[in-house]
């Protein structure tokens, strides 16, 4: 095994322009850890955001990236994964991440990849699909099964819409018009163009007397708060970006519940049972994708050497889809 590996290193206060392709010493796994040789890397919005915002644990040369798929190259004490096992992962933001040839991971959170699932397809699963799974798990059954997914054209929203339909919910969505046909194919009742000024009125007219039980917002906390009045009594407002710092509606009115989704926090705050549940859910989602029961977002391939440019396009929204690179 080599002594060094290639990685995209971060530079403080330089944003995406500060990403540099560097050589780093190859780490060896400690107790409970695995070293993975990456085969595919997926980009997520959190990647460009943290590159620009910075992170308390990041220093010059820290490697960004949360999602990847690879093969187990070395294991630490107490780990019984065979070398060569294909795994997918969602890495902690506090450690060197996936934008590299190798990544050092906690073994109890890696997810085995089904043999018939392509590495690129598997890499598109962890962050968005697990976030969607967590968001949906926040919501108990209610008087109505009507839910709204805001931003269903994105990866998280697309997975969430499918999981909600499969749970038996009546799913409505907002997305760009180019996504509407595919959303209806997966069971969404109606998709509204979020740029149309009358979409909220059209949704309420379509609902009639049926209350909206849950609203999943993938845009921002402020945006979610602006839509809170759409929810019915005892409804659920689920923020997938940001959170509600103050209640968006008056007390003793519709009595909605506010939910925060923070997938990466499991690394610092999840206990053993939390981590086991996430691993099981991740492997189940990967199996669903492998069997065609869960469709992945449209994929956009890019070269590893062009990673900063791909992050810029993801940030700018100049091309929709899930950005993935292979390291075969």
C-alpha cells in the first residue's frame, strides 16, 4: 500500500477557490476504524457551504466531502469487515472527508453495498436518502395523510417524495416544471412550480377540506416559516435546511410541531443504538435502489480533477442532478 494519497485540501477563508489537490500521508486505522479506498464520490450542498463558511475543526489541508463509496483497504482492532468489502458512508464533518483517494471511517457507521449496485449509484444515496428517511421519521400519523415536499426536484426532496408515497401518504410537491412529469410518475399527486405566484392557493384549493399534515422544506428556515400557515391543526413543519429558532405561528393556534433534521450530528451526538439504526436504514435504502424500488436523482458525472468546478455548478444551480465522480 502507498504511503501517501491524493486529496482535495481546504484553505481557510478562501472558499471553493482555495481547494487544492495535495498529497497527504496515508493514515492507518485505529480501534473501531476502517480505511476505505474510494471508488466513487458524490457532492452535496453541505460540501460547498462548509468550504465557504468554514468549520471549527478544519485547518489548512483538511479534506472536505461527506459521501463516498469504496472498498475496505485496512481495518483497525475490533473490526471484522473483510478486506475488499464494498461500503458506502456518510463521513463526519469534523474529520478528513471523501474528496480523496482514501478515507478513514468509524466502522460502525459504514454501510455494505449490494453486489449488483454500481458504485456511482450507491454514492448518490447516503446524505440525501438518509436525510429524507430521518425527515419522514419525524412525522407521526395524523387525521390526514396529505404532506407537502418543498423542493422535490433536489436529491433529498426526490427521495423523500418516494418514501412518503411508499408509506401511503398523499404527497404534493413544489419543484421546477422540468421535474413535474417524473414526480407524478413516482406517485406525487400534483407538483406546483414554486415560481408561480398562485401555487399556494392552488394547493389549498386542491386539498379542499383535507388539512395538510406535514410540510418538508428543503430551502431554508426562513422559507419554511413563511409556509407554516399552510399546515392544519397538529401539523408538522420539518426543516431540512436550518431550523426554527422561534415559533412561526402564534401560541394556542394550530399547535404545529417544529422539527430539525441534522444527519451529520449523529457522529458527535448519536449513541450506539442511534448509529446501529442509521446503518440499518442506510443499507435498506441501498438495497431499495439496487432493486429499483427507490429511484435515484439524475446523475451528473465529472472528473476528480474537476471537483471544485463541479462544486461551483452545484452551488450556482446551473445544472440539476446529483454530481458523482469515479476513482476507478
